[in-house]
C-alpha cells in the first residue's frame, strides 16, 4: 500500500496568536514523552546566602509560560525543523550565534 501524502489543517486559536515570550527552555524526558518547559524571568536575580552551608548563590525567579509534551518519535522531526529554520534565519539575516554561545538545557 503506497503512502498517501498528508495535508494538515492547523487551527490557531485567536488567544494564542500573540504567543508567549520565553528567556530559555528546559527539556527533560520520561520513557514515553519529551517535555519542553519554556520559561521567562519573573524578577531580577538576587544574591542569597544558604542558611545551612553559608554558601552564596544567585536565585533567579522564573515562571513556566508553556509546557509542551511530545512523543519521542517527534523529537527527531522537531530537531530537523529547528535546524532548517535556523539555517534559513542565518541566510536571511547574515547572523550566526557567537562561537561561545551556551547550549540550551
């Protein structure tokens, strides 16, 4: 049986058109799902001293603005799509990320 091409009709509800800004993303997984938490800073970072150890630390208050769960099989498609769009962006803007840019978690 031959593969029949699919054409998705994707509906974007009006309340999602603006999207959500995220400062960074955290990605984690279970045996059956990959989870991407998109996070925005909620307040400026602040210095604190751990009352138990006396160690200084920087606390960064942040909030998850969106949590996306996808099956493991879709991770490969997502990685390809992100790579392709990044290449298009680089061609359009002439920009590249700095060589010492940190990797996203």
